[in-house]
């Protein structure tokens, strides 16, 4: 990522009104291939497992089914930020 962008990680729902999570993940994979993405879903027309399988196949680093404990999300954020920082030589 370049210095003009201060985003270290994206957390997205899979079902959203303007753009679904799969579309967002695919765009991010093209524009910021190393940016970690956490996808979450409680379902919709499909069950949450179906959306999350699609998210994983599209490039999400981690997936969460709703409802989830906030500690699960925080653990994933810390893990991915730490991994990204190590891969970038100490810079997140």
C-alpha cells in the first residue's frame, strides 16, 4: 500500500445495500492485494456459511459468522496487523 492510504485492514459484512462484500473483496484484491480483509456474515438469501465460503474463496484473510464474540474479532485484527507488520519489515 502507498503512504497516502492509512488503511491497515478492512472489516466488511457480506450483505450490504450498495455493494456486497464479495464485490468489495474482489476490488481490494486487485487494488491492494496485500491488504488483509475480515469478512463477516449472519446470512441473507444464502446462509452465513455460504457467504463466508465465497468470501474465503475471494481472498478474505479471516471469516466470522454472526453472532460472534468481540474477542474473536479483536484477536483476528491483532493477528493480521501483526502479520502484516512483520511482512512489511515492521511497518503496518
